[in-house]
C-alpha cells in the first residue's frame, strides 16, 4: 500500500511540474502568435532556390 502512495505522490509532483511549465510558457509569450502556425504550410520558403537551380542557362 505504501508503494501506491509513493507513486501517487510522484505523479502529482510531475503533474504540478508540467502545470508550472505550461503557466511559465503562457506568461512568457509562447502562445501569442495564433495566425502564423495555421498558414505556415501555405508559404513556400525555398521557391526562389528551387527556381534558380532548375533554370537552364544557355
């Protein structure tokens, strides 16, 4: 029975650590940009590099 109490104590301790990390991330501004992640896949970052490499030079 004491093993279960120890496991419960450590699980509550880990949960509290994750909650503290989440609160710290929210307060430090990690979740302020809601628009960019939803449209990031639509942006083609390497379009210029691909076009430059595939063009034929005469």
